[in-house]
C-alpha cells in the first residue's frame, strides 16, 4: 500500500467515525415521539403565541390549551389530518404587497414542534456555516460579520482591489415554486423516521397550494 493509499484509508476511517458520531447524537431527534410528546407540544404552543397572543383565535385556544393539545396529540398518533385551512389576507410591507396565508394556531403548534424538536436539529448541520436564515444565534450581526469576512477575502484575492459586484436575488413565491421532489429527496437523506417524513410532506403539500 502506497503512502497516498494509506492516507486515503485513514481519511475514510475518520470520516466514518465522524458520521457515526453525528448520527448517534442526532438519533433522539429522528423520532416521531418528539412531536407527540405533550410537554413538547405545550412548549411549542407557548412559543407560537409570541407576538400574536392578542388574537381571538389564540386566546380561545389558550383557554382550553391542555384539551386542545391532547386532541392534537391524539390526531397525530392516529395519523389523522391536523390541518384546518388558511386565513388569507394582503399585507403591505416596505411598499410591496404580500399575500399572506396564515394557518390556525392548532396547526402552527404542530409546525413549531416539528421544526424545533426534529427538523432544525436534523437539517441544520448539513447547511453551510454562512447560512444564518432563521438560525438560532445567527442574526443580523452574524450576517454582517460574515459579509465583512468575504469582502476582505475578495479584496486580498484580487490584488487588493475592490473592483467587483454583489449579486442580490429575490425569488418570487419561492416556497410555492421550488421543486418539492428535490427537497423531499434531501429530507429523506437526513430523516429516517417515516412518520416524520410523511408529516413534513403533508404540511408542505398543503402550504404550497
């Protein structure tokens, strides 16, 4: 065996150990019971009501929160539909009209629980470090710092010249038009529990209509 072959073999062993360690640390999140736990559902409700506690629908849900969470848990365990349709309205934001499709608080609780206790832990690690979109601990200041780092690298790599450009892209109705088959293929690479996969697909199909 040559030196290069020994190096490649050691690299593959280290890579396999890292992958096994990663899979072991993520195993608790790849479990549908994370979404059906009453404590997790109640915590998700408290997080979902932030900023919207004044809404009548949220107050009605909170008045019977334990009963509503128990019913949601029953439906999830039975594989029943937990969706209740949209509330649609237009919103003007920074001079731009946006069509909003808002889900009922009962469904938002499930979405929040699914994201916080399964999808975010399972899917955040494969993302590039610079991705700060809706990531805990990565706000505007993080994005500005990373921008400065990349501008500095560009400046040095181009002979201490700032002769370049920045490309800004905004996709219209991105979540409505993105290739869901590709997204689900990526999802299946990182999520093994078939019930988590199916719940994610059901929520995504409905919310892309």
